C-alpha cells in the first residue's frame, strides 16, 4: 500500500439524536465554520430516538453552504436503492453538488426485521449491495428506460433521473473479506470505522480491496480510502489517537502516506473536539502530507557539504550564509535554516547555530557540551518517526518567533510607541515565559499557538530518552542544566523590565538582558535540535 495522492478531506460523524435536534444542526454548522469538509450522520431507521437520516441531511444542507453531506452509512435493507438514488440525486441538486453516498449492507438484523425489512444472510447482504450499486448508478445515468434483473432488486423499465449535478461517490462501509472485495470491484470509496477496523487491520483490508480492484480492471487508487475515527486529546500518546493533537496529526499523516487514507471523519458530538480537530489536527496533517509528497515527488537534491563542528569535530550539514537585514543583529529563522536536503534516510535538518553573539556575557561554556551517539547511516525512518523530529523544530521555531516579538516589543518601548507595563504583560503571556525550563521545551500541542500549560509529557521526555538510550544521558543532563540557566536569564529580563518601568529613560539594562536571552536561547535551541532530532525519531515519545 502507498499514498494514492487524493486530496485530504476532514469531517464529522454526528449522532442524529431527536431529543437534541437543534444541537445536531449547530454541530453541523460548526463543522463548516471550523473549516472542515464533510458532515455525516448515522442512519439507523429502526432507532426511535434518532432523527431520520435523509430528512436531517436535507436540513443540514439547507443550513450550510459549503460542506458535503452524506449518510454514514445508509441502511440498504430499509432504503430501497431506486428511492435512495432519487433521494441522493435530488439533494445533490438542491445543495449545489454537495452530496456523497455512504452505503452499507445493514447490521442489526433483528431490528431491521422488526421494521419489516428483509432478514439476509451475510452472502445475501453482499449480493444485495452489489445489485443496489448497479440500480443506483443506472438511475443516475441519462438514457432510456432501465431494466435490471436481480435476485434482490430489479428495474423493469423505469426512467432514470433526476441526475445529480456532480459525480456522487458511493462509499461502502465494509469490514469482512466479501464486502472488501465488492468495494474493490464497484465502489468509489471505502469507509470503515476505527473501532471495528483498527489501524493494524488496514494493510490487510487494503490488500483485499486492491486485488479485487485490479481483478476488475480498475486501478486501486480509484477507491478513495476514508476512515471514521474516534479518540481523545487527553491521553499520553500510547495508543491510536490517544494524546495531544500533534499525536493525532502524526498518526493520521502516516496512515495517508502508508495506507492511502485520504478522508478522516471524527466520531464526536462535542464542540471542543470539533474545534480542536479542525484547528489543531487537520491543518497539521495537510502540512505533513504535503511536505512528504513534495519531497518524494522531487528529484533528490545533492547532499550538502559537511563541515566539522567547531565544538566537537563531528561532521554536520554546513549552514547557509546568513542573510542580514538592516538594523538587525541576526538573520531570521528562515534565513538561518539550512535547506532540508536529503543526505541520508533521515531527512530532517536541525537549525544550525549561526555563531552570532550580541552580549559580552557568557552563562556557560559551549565547548563543554557533550554529544550523543552518531546516527546509524543505514537506518530508515517512517514518516511518523520523521515527524517527531520536525515537531521539535516547529516548537523551537515558535519560541524563536516569540523571541523576535520580545525584541520588537522592547524597541517599541524604546521608541515610545508602547507602554512598558503593557510590554511586560504581553511578554508574560508567551510560551517561553509560561514554560518552566526545568521541564523541557516540549509543549502539549507542538504547534504555533501560545499555550498556557505544559503537560506531563514534558516531564517524561528526558527520562524516556535517558532510559531508552543511556548514551544520551550526558546530553540530557546538560540540556536540563541549560534549562535552569535560561530560566534565570528570563527572570533577568523581567527584572530589567520592572526596573525600566520604575525609572524609564535608560534602556541599556533592558537591552543587555534581552541580548543575553537571545544568545542563550538560540544557542540552546540549536544544540538541543542537533542532539535530539534524530533520537526522537528513532526512540519516539514516552
């Protein structure tokens, strides 16, 4: 299995609770407002506590303007395929082409029979679904009267139409081999749910679909892979979707790149879950997948020349020449970053230390920094593993950006365009200020937003690395020592700002404190990336 290159889709899977009808509609509207692509609802016609799926989808389509809507999945035994075809086409017309069709063979046989539906064996259910797809597609295709003879469904000359305004995808909810083979032969998409088909079952299920598609003369990529998912943002990252958003993003991106999944539908009825999925998971998955697709599609660039590290003699990628701006003592992060060329199977490049120092004070001896074991040049890394290293760099880039904000705020105070007290208040809301540096630089979301608390994961990172790779112990000890020193430097900035508020006019002490912070922080971040990016990919998180 591999990535089929489909565009990524993200959406919600809502419970159509009749007792909370307006809330269901509002969750659908929130799905659209948050920037997601799909809204789906369960279809259990025998459940008296549920709204009818097609009626609900019609109202959702009327109350939204962009998201696509679909049943997840339509209960075929209680929805005759000819009527289902006309219903889907009608709603597609009314919504401006925003309907897809999730379709299932029907579970809960007793409940279906209780509603007057047929009681079918597993083999009969698969055969009926096969016939239903033929019926639906025949009624969506212009032409004369349609005649189809089947054991479960037939058309005896009925006219096709109305016709959908876009090609509605038929996405089959399949679990077992016979249904998977049917999906490969006739479906536009496969739509399993993670509680029933966990990630470790995806490779074998995909293999069955791919082989069936190939046997039917179809490319396997003709079947889009979607996935109904459930998880929690409060776990420790030890299971599938059991952790902070960055864990979700890594795991979903890996499923896209290794198992071809291109649609993720969140099974949740919580405003907060929908917002976090839209703001903190979906964009990061898109970014990770786009980066990897671009890397694998582009021809390999020549390796960057290696230069001996001035501190420890180890060969590291040679940094690019810094680009300096007028009036600035340092290049920007983007300007300092070495182009991420492929020098081995490990393709993540740490940000090098540019060597620029603004302060005459030295709070540590950089020549005494220990180094960890060199990476194995023959080892390969999965996209999930590489993402751990990238996330460390992303978090550091956020801290670098905040440092630039601090310097800018100080200059605004010096220019008289910002009140010193307001500047201090702003600085105290920043991630670096909230981070007790004795706990490390990892924050819960690994993202570019300012967070208010760090999680216990920060506290577990260094012990995990130390126990997993004892040769890293000196590096981890040194990093923790530097965290303590940086904490004191941050306190020095605050004291300097307080002093300036009490006696404004002389900026020299404040500027000196910020220069020292700049030197120590950027030096430390570069050292930490150099030593931990590859071990994090190799050893993972606790």
